[in-house]
């Protein structure tokens, strides 16, 4: 695809989506919404229109928790790629005439059975409850180590919320410490394109990031083949030598990026919720069990992943609507988590909520997040230890959000560890 043609398609898509959004189209509204704007009022407008809302862009949108859960568990629906979800031009990354492996787009996250089942099963042993229990102590050490490095004033995201999960996933994959700092930059670059590539600049940045990642992971895979260690990459290359390079690179990359990107935003969103609800800070600092409930309520009320897309592989009926084969359905997970038919007083932040775990922040069905348990542990330990160490933690200026509509979290969150409070713009 030529640069000129690609740029023209991006421009035409942006113009079309923005035009539909101006007339209140729900699908276009999500796609065109500025990434730093609070999306929840828009979600409630969609909810007011019904459980299945038709878009002029040839899709349906649902804020219903029951419908979202049903679709996620229904094998008649297929997962959609991000290009398909944004309805933009198909993006294929080529370097020296060869296709570059996209660690998200080409991974089992975006696959359907049987390939999804085959690849997910390979890494499942590293995420069982027993395996995660064995890692809890090391996660506590990592969290406390990074807390020891913090001064009176620091940025929650760059100096803590990103560092902890990066270290955890680097240890899991067997990535040397002197290479892990680059993960945060790669993660930010990928996160900005998870809801579609909307400009030639984004495409250029994505291309550079993924070329760099492919080169990095090829070297790591080769090293582990010749010198296996006690890590996941070594396990894959020594125990599953029938894996293709594409599957190996994509599977490793998915765990790397998904393994810390969701948790970074969970932690930063948790800090923001603590600031908004100061009565929760003391019990959060005092009780690891309260911290677990706190994390579930953050995941429910302000989840890192806002929505997902599914396609029916055949004509079918859904909530009284006849869906033709291939009709996109946007599952508004963040809106489903606020469904008043499931969650009493849904806008209230309540870490003691008895059914908070009924949220869909980690999806459901066969695509339920494989790292959900790890993310929960990291989030609870990180938030508990952070406020235990700094009980008077307070905002220290305006925060900035990530440039993504799909992924919600802070990009910058300056704080200070005393009682001097300054303004914090929270969306």
C-alpha cells in the first residue's frame, strides 16, 4: 500500500467517523472520542437508547452486561482484528520485503479456535493459581524495591506503576535487566494504536516499534535455544520446538505487552480512585484483603480495557435483533461494568462491594485474560504497599492520560508524599 494511498484512506476514515459522531452515532462516538476525555457520560447516553443500539457505520453497540457476557461466551462469535474494529485500511507491516510479526495483532489474542486454543494452552501452566502463588513473594520484593527508590516527589506511572509489572514480566520471560527499560516505550507506542491506526505518523511509529521488537526477541530466542534458563521463553523454545517463528514471536510479545500494559493502567487508575475517595486510603494501606477488593472495584468502575469487538460467523438472533454474518458488535465492557441491573448504585466506588468480581474487565469465555490472576496480585500488592509506605500521598499537579480510547490509564501522574495537595485534573 503506497504512502499516499494510505494517508488518503486515514484522512477519509477520520472525516467519516467524526461526521457520524457529530450526529450521535454510538460506534463513531467511541472511535472519535478524544483519548483524554471522560468516556463514561457518552456510555450512559448509549445505555439510554437501549441494550442493542444500531450504528450508521454498519455495527451494533451494547452497554448491557448480560449481552456482553453472553457474546463473549458464544462460539458463534469471532474475535475481530483491530483494523476490522476501526473499519480502517488494513495495516500490514513489511520490512525488507518480509511481513513483520505484530506481537498483538498476530497473537492468539486475535485468533479463534483451534489456533487460539493451541497457543494459549502452551503458556497456561505459567498462570495457574499455584504458579501465581509461588510468584507472590517475589512480587512483594519487587514492589518494595521500587518504593525504596522513590523520593518525596515522583511520577506514579514512570517511576512505579510501569516499573513493577515490567520487572515481573521480564523475570517471567527471562529478559535481562539491562533490556527491560525499553518495554515502557514499546508499550506506549503499541497502546496508542490498539484502537486502530488513524494516521501515517502512527503507522510509522508502529512500524519502527515492531521492527525493533522483532529484532530484540529474535536475539532472545536464539540465546535461550543455546542457553536455556528457568523462564517462559526457554520453556517454549526447548519444549515446543515445532512452534513457527511467527507463533513464538507473537506469543512471547503478547505476554510481554499485555503482561504489563494492563497492570500499569490498573495501578495508575487505582491511585486516582484513592485520591477521589480518601476514606479508602487507610484501609487500603492497612489490609491486604481490602486491597484485593479495592482492585476489583477499580477494574469494575474504571477498567484499563474499555471495549472489544466480536463478529457473528453466521446469521443469528441477539437480544431480539437479527444480526447478519459479519456484523460487528461493539461490547462496551466499561459500560457493562456499570450496568445498574447488576451493580447496585453502580457509580459509587465501593471496595467492599460483594459482587464486584462480576465485572468484565478481563473479558470472559475463551478469551478471558490469561494474565488476570497475575495482574490482580500485582495491583493489590502495589497499591497496598504504596499507600502503606506513603499514607499521605497526594497529587502534585495535573495528570495526563494515555492517547488511546481502548486503553484507559494515566500517562503521567505526579505526586508528593506529604499532605500538601495540589490540583489534579482527573477525567
